[in-house]
C-alpha cells in the first residue's frame, strides 16, 4: 500500500546568503509540493516589486484547489507596507499555498521583523549561512561527498579544495563527479589527484584554442570537461572572445615579424606567435562573423540564454562555420 504524501509546511523561511544553499532550499520546497500535488505551480517574485494587493492575489487559494508555491525573494528589502502585508498573511496562511520567504537576515526593522514573525508562526527554517571559514568549507565538501553516496577522509577533502578552489558550486560538482567516477564511492586524496591530473589545462582558454583552429571535436570535448569541472560559463565565453579578438588584431597587422608585431600591438611575443599560427584559414569576413558570435555568447551566458551550456556549444559550432566560410 502506497504511503500518503506528506503535506509540506505552509510557511518556510530560507535564511542566509549562501546562494547554492538557498537555491537548494527553494528546489526542495518545490519538490515537496510536487510530491504532495503533481499539479503544484511555482511562482518566484521579488518583494521589492510587490504591492500589498499583488501579494494578496498571489497567495489567494486556487479556484481548482491546486497547490501553489510562492517564493518571495529579497524579503530583507521589504518596505513598511509590504512587510505589514506579509506579516498579516503569515498570521492566517491560506490552505494549499506554500509561502517560501528568502531573507538574508539583514535589512531595516520592518523587513528584519519578518524573521521573528515567521519563527513565531512555526515556519520551517532552512539555515543558509555564508560559508567562509576553512573548517566550514571542509564540512561542506564532506557532506557533498556523503550526499552523493560516497565516503572520504580529511586528506581527500583537503586535496579536493586545493584542486578546485573555494567556489561551492564547483566543489559540489567535483564531489559528485568523483563519487560517480570512483566506482565504489570511496574518495581518497589519490583519487582526487588522479581525477584532476591531466585536466589542469581544461580551462576556457583550452576550449578557445581548439575552437579558433577549427578543431570542433576537440573543442566540444574540452568544453564538456570544463562544464563538469565547474569552470564558470562566463570565463569560457571570455576566452573565446579573447581568442577571436587576438587573431583579428594579428591578422589585421599583416604577416610581419612577431617581435615587431609584439611591440606594435602591445602583446607578448609568444601570444603573437600563437595567434599567427591560429589565424591560418581565417579571412576578414569570417572574423567579422566570429566577432558577432562571441558578442552574442557573452550576453547568453550572462542571462540571455536559458541554457548556458547549450549556448557555448552552439558558439563553438558557429565559430567553426565562420572559419570555413572565410
């Protein structure tokens, strides 16, 4: 016999500034709502954009009794009127509505008071404090490995942080990948070093070097590794743009001596030599098209595109096409 779905709490407070943890808490709230009611709808809105009448409409029960999840972002920025409206609702929450309030813990008095109001109303609280201390970061990595179904020791945790850095998203991605790749889930310092050995060059520039020379399979392989290792999308886009701009500048200067070009363009000689080699097969029309490609992907990875991974893959293919048309 199937167990009945557990009804999620009507009031939830996501407290803190650590973005990864905040997003996970929101996702957990939405997933819980879906388990209770597969038709549940999620709505996210910034408190600073809301008026009391708009809030009242948002939290009104559905006519068809579907569960609704309303996420109020930036509650620490709430003004007096909207803070009062939220407080009023918290005292008498509607059936079938999950109110999830995102709050950093700061703000002025009307907004800050919302924390106490939610706690007094027995809201479920998800603590998401900023992780800055080394010990807290190590604890986070251990929990991520455990969350992925693996085991680790202190040496492995230290090795992973040394290899990846302090960004939580990158650490979470690397931890999950390591657990999956080790087979038995046992993450050791040697496994960390083995995993990252030979991949230190998987950066945005590695992707760009392959893409600018028309090596599509190589560029896409490097891009997949970069994404798995958590290289930020914007860094890959910047590297693609830098490669195209450098080749365009060097090509435009003519086939002169690298040392003279280095002085004229204000670029290191090694970079000029590399760009001269990479510029083979490129002509002005293709470079104009390539400049457009890197300009668009730069905007895509900064929020225009729905899927940044796909936007970068498409950019690599479009660069190859621009080179062929040169």
